[in-house]
C-alpha cells in the first residue's frame, strides 16, 4: 500500500519561501491527479493546487502567482513551491493522490483522510 509523507514545512517570515515535498512509497506516475490542501489543525481543509497526470495544473485564487505545484515521477515526489508567503498561508498542508474542487472547504474530519491517498500533513507557520 502506497503511503504519502510530507516534508519541508517549518517557520518562515512573511515574504519568504518554502518548498514542500510529498514523497510516495510507491509509483505516482499512474496517479491521475494529485494535490495540495491546507487547513488549520482540526479544521476544514481547502484545496490549494492540483496537478494532473498530463501536467495540467490548477490553483486556488489565493495562491495564484505565488505557489507552484510540480511532480517528479522518477522520484515519486510531489512538490509545492511557495513564494511570497503571507501570515494567512499559515496552516497544516496535506498532499493527496486525489483532486477535489479548489476553494471549496472540505470536512475537517473524514474517513478519507485515514486512507493511503492522504498524507498526515505538515505545519507551515508564517510570521509577520
């Protein structure tokens, strides 16, 4: 069973940058769509960015022009490059091997989050 593990989170000052990674224990090349989601711990999650198997990317309006999603199939890794970070970007960031509509809140709790296709999340804190 594939597992997804996020890394690269931490604390940075506003206007700084971070790159999140999501490494899969198996191949991601066959995954139709992967995405990054965020939310305060224990709160609703919102889609940030998604990428299809053909490389098509989509972004929530709040991060357009600042965040870039990409993936390296050879490394089985999904990335989220985050630039010009703002305090409002502070959240737990989750990667998932599924895509939900961006900008629409997802439940704070769901049995889906315990499945292999969701990572456990990593904290990003932006200070002003």
